[in-house]
């Protein structure tokens, strides 16, 4: 079956976080898609609606079995069901891990630029953020392992949150990178929390490497969080799964998830996830191909019409990380202008850390026509920004 990703889905005035934000005529910011979900998911949800009573729910075996099968067939790693724990989302899972395995005042390492919620979760829990800034050379990102080791060696650093694949850069980490992270974290007694929510959004011909797949060291000193919500556009139906191979870590984590109230599914959570992993593979493959055609469109447009912008080469996520350093060292004002005057809503680079300031993030999981309209708005906005900047200098 061929799916129609060109179809416009009307989300305005539906209480959509993405579309009903002020001034957002072309919302290309938060990480959800403007595609209709796979028919198998809609059918599963409709079947649940037809039950007619929406009380408390159990977690069916199918929730775990479909995830097991998907990761074995698609990513080449097997998990025993006893290693798996339902939680209502990846971020709640990270929150529980922080509460259980670190103490107030301790430090948690993240690799900037990175998903802004990592900062908030750490700080809201009363812990400190320690950054291992990624090296940025010739428009490519790499891990600074010398800096990483020096930070992990600090006695106050007790946890590392890994983003695999990386948001916002779209980097798929190499096996050697992950193995080195695992070795260093074990050496310095630092637990790895691997957020792998973007793992199925990859360019055709590429695949990501699960952290727990790399070796026994990585497997036994980690909690991996996965979910159907990002790849299948069901973020509003909260569900995720934590994979915790080590029994001692698992027992403590499961207890914390239950204490935090994150272990109870809503009436629709499990069925949406089961449908996605059971019958959504063809939809996902077509969506990935469509998104990366959108990326080509953006890259070609910028090369021809906006040569001072550089789209970071990446092979994962539907998020583009755009280098504006030839125009500004801080995109905050530019992003404000784009939104207020042209209705184009992209994410400020500063949201992702200090080293993200010369960038913005752009979500291209939408019909190509919307991408084209956004590019035209971007071009107009950059012209206006240059004029404003020149006037302020004068």
C-alpha cells in the first residue's frame, strides 16, 4: 500500500501544542509530524473507542512481545520480557532514573547541543548539569572523549544521559563511540540512561546501533528507553518501555517508576504501540523515505538561495540542525522575527545549550508543500533580518 504523505491534515484549532501556539502559521518546531498516522493504528484506536467504557487498564503481553520482535528483527538485539518495564513516556522514565540513582546535589552529564528537556529534568530534580560539549569541525559533530573522561572522573558525576540517535544534530553514533562511552562510564561508576526515541527515524540505507547491543559492558550498565510515539506520530498517546538488563538496577528502577505513578497505561497506550510495531513497518519505511526527500529539498534550496546557511549532514530524525554562523552568533532574534512577522516557528538553537546559539532546529515531517512555504518564509525573514541588522549597525 502506498501512503499519501502529501495530504494536508488540519490541526489548527484542535488544541495542538504545535499548531495553536501564538503566531504559528508554519509551525516547524516541536517534534511531532503533520502526517496522518498509519491505518493500523487508527483501526486499533477505533476498536478501543468502540468498547465504550474507558477505565483503568492492564498492560497486555502484546505490548512487550511486539517491542521484542521489532528490536530483534529491525535492530538485531533481543530482550527478555523480564528486562522490560512500561512507563508513560521516555521523559518520565528518565525522571524516575534520576530520582532513584542520583542524589540531590550530584551531577548528571549531557552532551550539548542536546534536547532541552534534559536540562530541565536534571535541574528540576535538584541535580546539576555537567556538559560534555560535542566537537563541531567542518560542519560535523564528534564526541570530545578527553573532555568526557575528565567529566566522568569527577566524583559528583553519577549519571550520563545519552541521546542515541542525537537530537538535534541527527547524528547516528558509531559502535566505537558507544563502546568508548560504555567503557568510561563503567570505569568511573556512572550509569548510562540511553534515550533512543528517535531510533526508527533514519535515512533509507542507514540504521542506528542500540547502546545495549554494543557489548556486555554497555548492556549491563544502562537503562534504555524506547517508544513508538516519535516514529509513528502518536506522541499524544503516552507510552514507552524501559529496557533494563541488570537485575539489581531493574528492581530499583521498577520500584521508582511505580512510586512516581508512571507505570499505569491509559486506555489507549498499549494498543497504539502494539499496532505500530505489529503492522506499521511499511508506513514507517515510506515515511522515512518521504522525510529524507524533504531534506534534499531544503538542502538544495539553501545551496541555491540561502548559501550562508548550512544544513548539518545527518542520517537520523526528521529534524534539521541549521548553522547560521555566517549570519549571526545567536539566532534568538532571528527566530523571533521569523515567528512574529512571517509565522515561521522554528526552535531556537539556544534551547539546546550555549553551543547551539548560532543554529536553529527545523522539523520537516510534514507535506512537501508546507516545507516549500516555510523555505520562502525563511528567505524573506533572512532578508528582513539582514536589513534590520545593518540598520542597527548604522
